[in-house]
């Protein structure tokens, strides 16, 4: 139970100009914008204007699908869009710029030192590129982990942050590769399916759009497991992200070096390693998401007992199908405003459940009571629009009644009187009928006596 005051006591402290939020946001935005302009000039210089436009048009095709996939993964407790926008921009601009400059410099230096340009290219692709690129992409995951810690609470958050960063990086890299391929076709006169552009598009966009996200997701999983560790395991929290980064580098090196395994080396690595790895990680993410839903169902009944939620809500909020039905119901009866209110209610309730779980595990922080009260107040203000929709969703997705055989209660039993056993009957539904929005009775403001978990009464704000 929360024992701290429901609202924080504000302490006014002098902050230096570089500690102000708008200064940090401005500096970060300027850095990403400058990186974007530089990477745009470098790619355009290597591909030409026409090649750049062709590469841009082809490289953008898998981006919406990948972003939608990662947002689907994050549907239980979606993070803010600003984090995803930062990650994509970092991958497409800052990480891509670091990779292009560092890879080119290292490859030229090796070629000069060894007088073997072909060997330098192979070494650069299999050793230098994986280290540089995965480190550059991991920087975005580290920044979100450090400065947006409330939004980074587990494996799913690590997967989403890392995957969106890698999607941005792959977008810029695909522009470069596809634009260069188009320039080659312009010189040789090739076109159609036999062109280098078509082959590059098939390999990078059709066959392996998930390659870079797959590599960096391993780093994100390391950070996600570290986020689940308590403060006592500092060494584990430091080593797990490093282990994920090293694994990402190793898989990236294997992928880049597959061409050196013979004529069919690429297809062998793709079939024997990349596809199984992709399937395994997909299963891990879905399993983790189901565990998150289980956490919602397990933690929210405490707030039902305190009067903040109705008995049907933990079940409805712990089912993605029920959540979707609730939003659809609200949209039909209360329009877009109702649907947004239900979505906000679902997000706040999920955050409350995860916050309570972290409290039980000793990872909630000193501001647990303040954050919990703020989320509960948000739920309370949205209840009139959200509760009917969630009650409807709970009834729509509840399992069918279980028939009770006549011999189960020969003397009346639980579900009837003295002669109720002589005839078919079913167990009553746990969800009572709920009137539609238009027929809702006025809300009764008289709630149970106040305590830290109780909803506000008539004399409490």
C-alpha cells in the first residue's frame, strides 16, 4: 500500500542552462539534423541525384511494415512516439554517418597498410563494419535506457527501441546500395529482372528486410534483461547489454561473411541461421508479450478490491482482443473521443499494473506512490467513457457458460433452490449486464472510505 502523500512536494532548485530540458532537446535535434544533412550529401555524392531518388523510392517500401510490426509488438504498453522518432532518426542519420565515415576510413587504412585492396574490403565487411555499425546503433538504445528509464522496463521495450533504430539505419543503407546499383545499371545498360538494381532490391528488401533489426534486437534484449534486474545486480546490468552487443556483432559478421563461404554460402546462412533466428526471436517476443498480459491480469485485482476498477476490467485489460473490442465499441457509441479515452484508459491501467509489479520486485523507485496516484487519477477521470466499453468487451470475450450436470448439486446446491437439480442449468456469467452509453445511470460519487488506494470521495479532489 502507498503511504506517501498522493501529490509531490515541489522543491525549487537552481539548474544550470545546460541542464534545462529545452536546451537538451535543442542540442539533440540540431545534432540529428546536421547528421541528416551530411549523410544526405554523402549518399547523393556516391549515387548521383537520379540514383538517390530511385534508391529512396525503393528503400522506403519496407519501412512502414517494419515500424507497424514493432508497434504491434509494443501494443500491451506502448511507448511514446517521441522515443521511436528519435531512434529512427538516430539510426538513419547519426548511426549511418558514423558507419560510412568509420568504415571508409578503416578500409582505406587497411588497404594502404597491407597493399591488398581486395583483402581490405573483405576484412572491412566481416570485422570492421559489424563492430562499427552495431556500436553506433547501440548508442541509441543506451541513450533511451539512461534518459527514458520509465519507458524502458523490459525485453519488449528493448526489442522495439533497437528494432526501430536498426530500421532507420537499414533505410539509409538501402538508399546507398540501391542507388549505387542503379548507377551501375545506367553504365552497363541493364534493365528489368536481370539488372543489378532488381537483384539488390530482391536480396535487401524482399529477402532480408529484417536483417539489421535482427542484429540490433539482440542488443536490445540485453538491455531489456538488464532493465528487469534489481539495483543489487549492478555487474549483471553492465554485462548483459555488452553480451547482447557482442552477439549482435557476431551474427552481423556471419551474415556479411556469408559470401565468402562459396557460391551458395549466402543462401546456406540465410536458410540455416537467419530464418531460424528470426523465428526464435519472434517466438520470444510474442511469449514475452503474453507474459505482460498475464501481469496485467495478476496485478489489477488489487485495485478492484480498493474500488478503482470494476471486477470485469482486469480480464478485459489482460486480453488484446478484448481491448480492441472495447475501442471499437467506444468508437461506435462515443465517436473518436470515446475510442481515444478507452485507449488512454488501457495504457494507464497497464502502466499501473507494471508499476505495481516493479514495486513488488524492488525496482519501482522512491516516487512509486506519486506515479501510482497520478495514473489512478487519470483512470478515475476517464472511467465514464471507458468502463462501459470494457464491460462490453469482457462479456463479448468471456468463455461460454459451463453446463452443470444435474447430479452435481442433488439438493439444490449453489445455482438453484431445492428442486433446481432437476433440469439443465449453467453457471452464471461473472459479468453483469451493462447499459449502453446513452442509458448509463449517473455515477455515484460516494465511494468507500478514503485510504491510499481508494478512489476520491465527494470531499476529496
